[in-house]
C-alpha cells in the first residue's frame, strides 16, 4: 500500500488533519475508565480485572511501536494508518463479541492485545511524514497530531457515557457501545488513510523551506547504539513518570490533600480537577512543542524537568495550604507531560535526521511503557505504605513527591549529556540511502 506522492501545488496543511483523524481515534484509550464500572457490574469483575484491557493496550502500544517502527518507515504512512485502523477497530469488534457472550478474556484480547497493536502503529504512523513535510517547524507539526491523542478522550468520554446510558450498562449494552465505537472509528480513521500524502522530491520543496535530508542522517539500528538515544530514553521516561504519577491518581490525591483542612474537596470538584488536567495535557502538546521550535529542544526539556521538579517541591511543601497553588502546579506538570510527548519526535529529528525517525521514535516509546508502570506504582505503593503507617491526608504523598523530584533531576542531568551524534554513526550517503529506502515499497 504505497502512499501517493503529493501532486504539484498540494498543501502540506492537509497532512495534519490526516494525522489527527488517527490520533483523535486512538486517543479513546484515555477514556477506558468510562467502561470500568459497567464491566465490573455486568461481568462481576474486580477493579484490577477491569483495568487489564487498558493496561495491556498501553504495553502493546510500546511494544508494537518499538518492533513495528521499521516497518512503518519502510511501507509508509498509508500502510501504517491502514494497519492501525484494522487493528484498533477489530479490537473493539472482538471486545463487543466478548461482552455479548460474557467472555471477558475476549475483551482483554480484543481491546488490549489487538487494539493495543493499533494504538502503537497508529501513534507513530504520521510522525516521520509530518517531520518531512514541516522540516522548518517539526515541533509544531508533531504537536498538532499528538495533541489529538491527548484530546481523544475529551470526545470519547462523554460519547461513551451517553451510549451506555442509551443502550444500557448490562453486557448487551456494553457490547453495542463497543460495536458502534469500532465501526465509527473505522470510518473516521479511513479519512487519514485516504488523505495522507508523502512529499515530492527535494527539488519540489516549498520556497524557503529547508530540505528534509539536510544535516546528518542516522539509521534506527545505529541510533540505538548511541548515548544520545539512551539519554533521551531516560529523559522521556522520567518526564512521563512524573506526569502520570499525578494523572493516574489525580482525583483521590486532591481529595486527600485537603481532607484535613477547613475546605475539603468534593467528589464532583475532584472530577472537575481531572478535566482541567486533561485540558492542560492537551494544550501542552501543541503549546510547548511549538515553543521548542523557537527556543530549542534541549532548552524546552530543561523547562519540563527543572521547572517540573520545582512544581513538585511546591506541592510537597505548601500544596495542602493553598488550593490555587496545588491546582496551578499540577496543571503546569501535566502541560509538561503532554509537551514531552509532542516534542520528543522533533528532538529525535534534530539529532538523527529524518531518514528513519519514525522507527527511532517507536523504539524510544518503550520509555513510555516503563513509565506507565513506574509512575502509578510509585504513587500508589508509597501511599499504601504510608496509610499502613498511620498517616493520612497529604502525608500519604510526601515521600512519593520527593521521589518524583529526584527522578526529574535525573532526567535533567541526562538531558545535559545530549550532544550531536558522532559522524561515525551517520549513514554514508544520506540522499541515496533515503532514496533507496523510499523506493522499497514500490518494489514490494
């Protein structure tokens, strides 16, 4: 499935909507919690069991992005988007069958395993193409697409809740909701498959726009052997761990922080806090990644990690004394969380070039899988131990906040070690190698 080359006069601004159609769809993953209570009630599951499809989906996201990145580069964005469409929609259809027959293992396999593959391939599918279309503003371009992943839940959450209210929250109602999701997302993601185009030759670039192959180029195989790759792995892992530590436990955390004060936080107010965090996550993806085009990738990560550590310190020391301070610091941290995801593809492009940046990005996303386990584990495990020790309120989180500060400092130091890639890792003839790589799909 070779992607069509853009004809003369094709606007590069048509490519971000193609990417958004995929990322807004797969961003539904962040709205899985809507299905947890109905599944627990209808299939008699525990909270841990009802979380399994989402957890497996995130694990498969990282694994499929890492192992499928080279295939995405080789076969192009249209092939990748088609695979993502097939897997993600099929996952919902399998989950619908599992709910209808009350076979929970089929929901886990469908949504978590099959759908998770669609998450990973879909997540990285437009990255390389966007960077090649926008070599002058790679942070902004990838930020637009990855913003969609953060914002997908803002659409999916109320939509899913409305369907469950209309169809019912028993097994048949859940199955029908899964079915509608699968079919609707298949149609919506097909827009990206049909619309995506790859740039024409270097000679056809827009006036004033630098070429996509300007500068050093590094293959994915060579990139993972460089210290720069592993420094960025640490940077991404630490930044995501710090952000997801708040995101995963946001509602109970703000309730606990102010439970012993004169102004406790209600459950509805805590839900509003979670919505604010989602908005900050989404805004950070486009805002901070665009800012990185102006101030540089290394500098913006200094902000994420250095200022992020300061925000955690303020929460740890004064968070329970002021709601505006607590909320403001949390919003800044979540904007850094989203911005870190959106900026990392452009950082990779700066270091390794555009030759196989999608494959390199896929390998780096294993840091997300690690952080997805590490962040919630730190916050929840420490809170449980502190509760057993007789502590309550904000005292449940003091140690975990200190750990987060330490992790952000580790990430800050790793970012300082990032230097230009040594010439021994560069491919010998970038233009010819890229041309050969682009020609492979046509021969298949």
